[in-house]
């Protein structure tokens, strides 16, 4: 599952923290030690959520581009804010626990210390400080307003931009699921236990609800054992033993204010395993348990869905879900369809490697699956996955085309400034500004061409020029493959060089970052030039290789190509 640190993920985290701060008690009388421990648990979950997302990106620095690195800085600052609020709540807990302890001391039966209001007052003050810290964190997570363009040209204009009439689209997060209202959970008991039967594990129990810990306590007392995924299980050999265990659990759960519901469905993990076994190729499955209702919303930023699945996650309580992953990195989400006795819903997580400034492409729609595993696998293989690959191909094509167009526009803008000797606002350019202008333009081109290095290989693999109207393009595609292989090697060398520069002791002489970057740009320039010269050939072949959408499988009409770039970048040299 993609774990990119995007503005949408920061917005999601901010909403969760804002909701938690709004729910904090505002008076000493409202302080409750049980609710306080639950608030600490939720805040600890958000801290874990934040640090795990950051860790996932820190481990693969070669895939983290500059916009996401900016977001990671803000994510780390948010982690510090959450940790500070967590410290304040734990301090509040010490005071609340002191009052709880005094209530049982016989020596204080007639003492005013037994119900000392000062203890609750201090706890409420800590709550208020924690709420203020969280709101400061939420404010920092919001996107900063774009600064107004400076009026003095020379220093600002060194960073060239494409002409205003053909400016690039702003870098925005691709909408992965349709807009909707804030999630509203249906009215449910504070603690619930859902029981399902598993062919391998026996009785599987999932504790969920805002006070799910009460349900977990009941399960442990009856003899259920916690599994690695957070569910509980009890192995039973005879039907009567299963009935006795359930009856004992119902009585125990009632004492812990938890309800027990026996599902007539099979365990979702077994269903996912059987579906995966009927899918082509190797697939792995994993069940995720969402004990607290808000935890399932962690899935929302990573979904790539335009159908019922995303809406269900926002509006229905889902104690558990399953993820199916194949060896190419496709990740699918599966869960029981709410309001139906037998159906399941399946959708996709967004693929990795996409920056969010590309032209918008519609995500694949989730589908409804029958209960029979073989029929469900057939629907996935013949309907959902072809639609997924069609949309993925379109998104890759749009990403590469957009990157090549921005490189061409950057070259045109820089060339116009160099030839005229004036910046875009008409102010004269000092010849001493040219090195800075060249360096900033090279940085921009490097960042954009990384999208080509990431997504063009998969598109090239699908190209079959012999089956198109342009079989003569085969030689050009071979040259582009060779250039792409060179570029991929240069990128790997650059990442290794960065590691060396970071690890070189300060006392030892070492090459400067600027020297290494200049060497990188010089090596990459022929690769970029080769792609700019033949980009039109690549784009038309990649477009012709787009897999058919399953709805168009019976339509034998000739497919229209996506629009070509306004002016072929190959019409002019991209050499600096």
C-alpha cells in the first residue's frame, strides 16, 4: 500500500487531531479517567501512524521527490506536536489516577482530600494544554498560502517558469476517491465482539468499538488468544464445546459492557485466501483489524477508487478488512459489503511512484463480488484487473507526457531569456546570472525527467510497433530503451553518490555537492535530448498499446489516440 506523504494525508491527520481536540473535556467535572485512557490510546495511535508513514518514506529516499520531502518535514513536526500533547495527557492521567486512588483509602473517608476538586482541575488544565498543542499542530499541517510574486525581478527571475499562456497545471493531489462529507459512524455499542468461524483457526473474534479494550478483556478471560493481526481465536474440536464457549463469552462480555454478535459469514481471511488461490499468478493476503472506529479511516488517503468501496469505509463500521497483493505490487482491498448477507466489495490502493501534479485520471471503480471464491476470482481477473491496468496505463502515459511537455516549456523559457538578455518582466539580465539560470533550469529538468525514468519502462514494455500503423517506429523505440537504461544507471549512481557525500567525515576532503550535480547533469543531458527528439514516436506507440477497457472488449472500432503535445519537443534542440 502506498505510503506517500502528501498534502491529502496531512489534511486527513489534521482532521483526526482536530476532532480529538474538540472532544476533550473543558471543565473539571467532565474529566473521566476511563475516557482519558482512551484518549491517550487514540493519540498514541496517531503518533504511531505518523512515525510509520515517515519511516516508510525514509527507507526509500530515491522515490521521495522534493514536494514530498517538504511534506515529510511537516509530518515530523506534527509527530513532535502529537508527542507533546501525549505527554500532557499522561500527566493528566497521573492526577486523575491520584483521585481514583484516594476514593478507596479508608483514612480519607471523612477528609476533603477524598474528592479534592483541585485534582480534577489540574487534569482539566492539562487537557486544555493538550488541546491547544494539537490545534497548533493542525494549523501547521495545513498548506501554507502561496507567497505573492516579488516585484524586484533579478533575484526572483533566476528561477525560470514557462510562459503564462502555456503554464503548467498546479501540482495538486490526484483525487483518489469522490468527495464526501466527514465520516459518520452509525450508532453502535461502545464495545462489541464479532464472532466468525474459520476452517483453520476455529472461532475467530474481533473486538471493536470506542471501548474495544472492554471486549478484549472479556475474550481473554474466556480463553481466547490474540493473533498477530489483532483478532482473537479459540480452537474448538466439537460443536458442543463451541456452543459452551460462546455462551460463556456472552455472560462474561455482558459484565464488561460488551455485546456479542455471531456472523453467518465465513472468516474473511479464509475467503481472501481462497480467492487468491483462484487468481492468476501468486497472491498474498493479510487481514487488518480496525478495533477503534477511527482506525479504518487510515485507509482513505491511500485508496484509488471511484465507487462504493470508498464510501463504505467513510460511513460504515468495518471491524476488519483484507489486502490481496501480487508480485507486481498491485494491492487490492476486500471486505464484507455492508447491508448485504453474502456479497463482498473489492477495490484498489493507489500505485506507487506518482507525483500528484499530473493531469487527472479517473480511478478504477470498485466491484461487488459474490460469496463463491472461484466466481469472485473470475470477476477480479476478467473485470476489475483489466479496468485497473487500463486506468494505470492512462495515468502513466499522462505522467510521462506531462513531464516531457514541462521540460520543453522550461527549455523555451530559458532560451527566450538567454537570447533576449531580459527576464520575463522585461528587466535586463546581468551576464553573471547565466550560471544560476542554467543550474536552476537543470534542476527543474532533472526532477521532471525522473517521472520519465519511473513510468516510461512499463509503457515501453507494452509497445508493439509491428501491430500498429507505424512499424518503422521499432528502431526509434530501441534507441529510447537504450537511453532509458543509461538514465536509470545515472539515477542509481546519483543516489549512491548522495549516500557517499552524507557519510564522508567533515575533516576529510571531499567533492562538493555542486560538483557532483554538475557531473550528473552532464551525463543525463544526452539521455534527455534523445527522449525530447523522439517523444512523439513514443507517445503515439504507448497510446496505441493501451489495454482495452473491459467495457470496450466487444467494440472493434479503432481507438482514438490521446491528444499529442501542442508542439513536438523534437522541433527544436534541447541542448544547453
